[in-house]
């Protein structure tokens, strides 16, 4: 799985959600850390083998606020993930809770690992 990204800024600040990606026998799981993002600003699309995640992290205070220290990144963001395995695109799902977006990308049935039974032929005792 390859990733690409782009960001735009508000007030010169940038935000890039960190991501963890896990693979299970049934799916790929992406966990994107997006505190401060409102669920209604999140857009998720899958097109031609690429999963696109877009969103917006709004400033916590008005731009006119004077800070002693300012480390929070804000702004629009976009991350893309190229998926080079066969997946079940119709059943991709996403949940957003406690600032973490979890995207489940199920694998296509024919791409899941299969157990192959070994047949044993009885010995001929003649």
C-alpha cells in the first residue's frame, strides 16, 4: 500500500493526520489520527485503486488570538492510499470516534488466504 498526500493551510499552519495501517486475513484497517476534525468535513472516496481521505481541521481560536506558543496544525488535508490488492470496494466502511477515523477495506474473497487440504492416498498392501 503506497501513500501520497497534500495539505493546504489556514494562517500558515499545516495539518497532516498520522496513520497506522494494519492487515488482517480479511481486511486492511487504516487508523487516522484527526483530533479537531468535525465528522461532516471528512470525505472518503475510492476510485481506480486509490482510497482518498480529505478533511478540515479548524482553528480552536479565532485567527486574531495571540499565542505564546502555537503548535496545533490546522487546515485542509488530503491523503491518498494506493491499494494494490483486490478488495471488496462495495463494503468499505469508516467510523469516526474520539478523533480517530478507522477505515475498514475488506479484501475480495478470491484474494484471501485459502487453506489447501492435502489428500493422503491409502497404501496398497499387495
